[in-house]
C-alpha cells in the first residue's frame, strides 16, 4: 500500500507542476477563465437576491 500511496503523491505533484507551467504560459487564458467564473458567480448571486425579494413581497 505504501508504494501505491507514494505513486499517487508523485502523480499529484507532477499534475500540479504541469498545471503551474500551463498557467505561467497562458496568463491571458487564466484571466479570461477567472473573469467568466466570477461573472457566473455574480449572476447566480443576483438571481438569488431577486428570488429572495420576490418571496419577501
């Protein structure tokens, strides 16, 4: 079992390194992804607030 766990840890480390390198080389894509993510969250929050107002009336 220790060997499997060690392999899993190494695999996770390699994935993190690859992702970090991708983010470093694709800064504009990362900015766009973050922008879309937060716009989606804001839209969900706006809908939630609108629904709360409707229920309170």
